[in-house]
């Protein structure tokens, strides 16, 4: 970790999650810094030192400094004047202790100045004891920002923490306020951050009482389906955002996954993938599956085909038919891909053969593509198409 006091020749503190992670022996990343310098003062110091800055949240006292090509968010010490469960009215303060007192959990209310640890709320003890405790009364901390209830589940899941006395009850009693006061973007962001420990996060979300408010559809699952859902989420943790949200949403059997995906304001890329996954969910669950079937599926799925196969093979439970057909795809993938990327027959071929463009072009190209995908030679495919050309010629 950089020595920011040396770089700036000023007392610059490292704060938040990077201190917590360092104490736990994790790699330094997303390092945040703080001091009593107000934004204009910090920017002036950076300018003097020829350090580039960006106003990333200047209304809240945050300026990003670019050091050795890496961004470091500097925030002026703050204290809250008022909160409405979503936004805080703040004023700048002068001490690190005041700044730490407004943080959510003791494990996040630790700072470093050079090698000195500032820990007024005994966060290190809680880290050692693996306890999640709020700074002050849990009900007050959660009422200031209801998103902290979701963050509690994320930290509990990530670090395998026990809940301090009273935290669960306070979270459960206030959880109904989350959807009223917190933007869906912030909620979705917490779910994304929780992906690597997603199944445990869902269990913690249920324990803290907010899962039924944020994702009420889960209540329709039977006990066996709930266990299967958690297993699917667990299997998705090492894959993409798309796989994670597919595991999270598709087993809920909503019949309209696009609607729930839009509710979470997921990207168009993820929404489209979810819709395609749902639409073609049973396409590999067939006793008979051939080259033409695979080619049609690849054309329908386009860039999602690989993710689709990964979901069936490695995320959700697959049937014997699906396992066999996935092996068929693996054995023939290059040949079938070639029929799409480098077809023997295309529109230009048909025009040169004397046909006028029309709906039959697609049908003939598909016939040729399926023949090529099945392993027929170029000459064999041409013979098939020439016969069709003669039928369509005026």
C-alpha cells in the first residue's frame, strides 16, 4: 500500500474496506483515502504536486487523485447532519474519529495513518472474533440508510460473520423500508458485489428479513426447489454476471423473466440473455438432436450460445439427454460453426445461379447450411442447391 503521507507530505488516512481487507491479509484494491482537506484544498495540493484529479463526487467531498495510473478517491472528513433513509446531509469535519463515527459497521470504521491503526470502535476485535456489529445502535444505523441492511448480508456472507446481538432483529424490523427508500440501482449493485459468495448471501438475506421484500418471487419455491435454487446460485458464482442473474432469476418460474430483470435495471445484454435462456431452456432436452438442430440453436442464440451451454453443463442440473447433446455439440462444434461463419452457399451464389432475391433465399441458404453442418462436402451441397435452383427458376 502506498505511503500517502509521504506522497502528499500531509496527514492522509487510508480508510474503509481497504484497511479491513489489509488486516485480513487480502490484496489491496479500491483504496480510499481521507483527510481534513476540503476538496478545493486537496485539488490545490494535487496541482502543486502535479497529480491529476477528477471531480467524482465533489458535492459530497470526494475528489479522485490519479497516482501512478491508479485512481484513489479522497474524501474530506464528514459528519452527518440528517438522514432520510436514503440520502444524508453532511458537513465537513476536522477529525478522523468524527468521520469514522458515521460509518456503518465497526469492521469498516478503521483507518490507517502510515503504520498507525485508528480503531475507535474496536473493529479489529470484531474482525478477530468474526462478528458483524454496527457503529452504535443497529436501528439507528439502518434507519440512516436502509441499504446497510443489504450490505450487512453481503459482509456476513463474504467473511462468514456472526451477527452481533440485536442486529438481526433491527434489520428484520426495518427491511420493509428498503424498496421504498433505496434506488433499485444501489440494490442491484449490492447483489452484483455479492456474486462470489452468492448462495450464502441469499441465505443471509433471508435471515435478515429483506429477501422477501427485494425478491418476493422466491416465496413460491418449495423447500426442495429452494435448496436447488441455492445450489444453482452457488454453481454460478465463478462465472459471468449473466450466469449469476440467470441462476438467481430463472428458477423462480415467473413466466416473464424480462419483467423482473427490468425491475432490477439489469443491462440490455443480460436481459436479452435471460430471455433467450428461458425461451430455449428445453432445446437440448431431446432424445433426438442433430447437426441441423444445433445450427438452428446457434443462430437463435448468437453470442449467447456458449453461455447457454455453460449454464446447462456447469450451473443448473442437466438431464441425461442434455449431457449427451452437450457432448454431441463438443464433438461437432467446429464443423457446425463453419457452416455459419464460412458457408458454401450464400446470396451471391444464388444470384449468380439466376435467382431473384426473395424469401426463398433464406430457406435455400438454411438447407445448404444444414447440409454443410452435417458434414457434406462443398460439391455435395452445391448439387443439393442446384436442384432447388432449378425448381425456383422462372
